[in-house]
């Protein structure tokens, strides 16, 4: 447990970890369902911490297909993950105080990753798989594709999304690094929002960044993506 947050810990192979990777799971998933990815990272020398998000696993299960309610819950889960990031950071610092920190995630976990990297400067680098750093644009695209009409509470939700939107706070990434990876044929998360985010980020010369699109790939994480993630972590956590 990190405070009141249930977490899965996976220890690196070898004498000392290259760093700690905080890995955020996706919508409808759980920390246990991400253990294979955690063990993959551990096999390459990283210790992994996988927090359980609200509305998932030990922290309660909801109806994930309940229209407006589940859509609000999706964004509130992301926002809560970002608010809880300082607790996760403090836990990591106490657990392995000398280890550099990275944040990584898939789908909803990639949205979280973009937010955590933006608002929690302790994380040195980030890997976001099939997510978006332009939350406001993703909100518009999600509601269009899911055919969600305006509902009571939407304006309040949008205001909160805009407040935390990584797109509006790129200056917080100064001196750090970010890798974004998206499937070119993803039917779940419209990758154009991430493309537009990265087109803006590339204009900054104070952030090391890379954007990889995998042609014909849907909403999945492949072995190639994990390999690219490992190479990025090794480069950007100072491990060679």
C-alpha cells in the first residue's frame, strides 16, 4: 500500500534496479492484469510499481458501460490518479530513495501518465502508450465517437479537464523527456489528439521527446512497443 492506495510491486532482476517505473493500468483493468508488462520491465532491470485506480479492482468496480455516468467516472479516475501521484512519489522515495523515477501507462493509464509527468516533476521520463496529452481535444473526440450528448455536469467536468490538461502546461516538462506511442488504427482512442499535442511539444527545445505511430495497429501494446519503451527508459534514465 502507498498510503491508502493498493499497489502491486514487481522487483527487478539483478543486484540493483535501474530505476522505478510507475505503471498505470487502463479503463476496466486492474493492477494484477498488468503484471505481465511489469515482469517484462523487471526482466530488463526495472523495479515496477502498479497502483490500483479508483473504480477498479480493490478500489471498487463500477458499470463501465453506463453512458454519461461511466464517461464522467473515466475522467474522474484519471484526475484522481494525477492527484494521488505525490503519494506514489513519496512511497517510491521511501522504498528505494536512490532510484530515478519513470511513469508509464497504456490507454487510460497513458492519459494518466501524461498528467503525472506534467504535474509531478519528480518523474524523470514518461512513456505513454495509446493515450493523449491533449485532454480537452480527446474529450471532444470521445463524446463525438461515443455519441454522448451534453449532460448535467458536463461543463463542470470540462472545466476540471481543462485545469489539469497537459496541453496547457507543457512548460512543466522543461528538462525532462517523454515518449508517446500510438496505434495508427486505434478505434478506441483517436490518436489525432496525441498527434496534435506532440506537434506542439516538438516546438520546444527544452524537452526531449519522441512520437512513434505503429501503422495498422489497433488499441494494443505489442512486444515492439515494449522494446521501444525499454530503449527509451535506458537512454533517459542514464542507463547505457
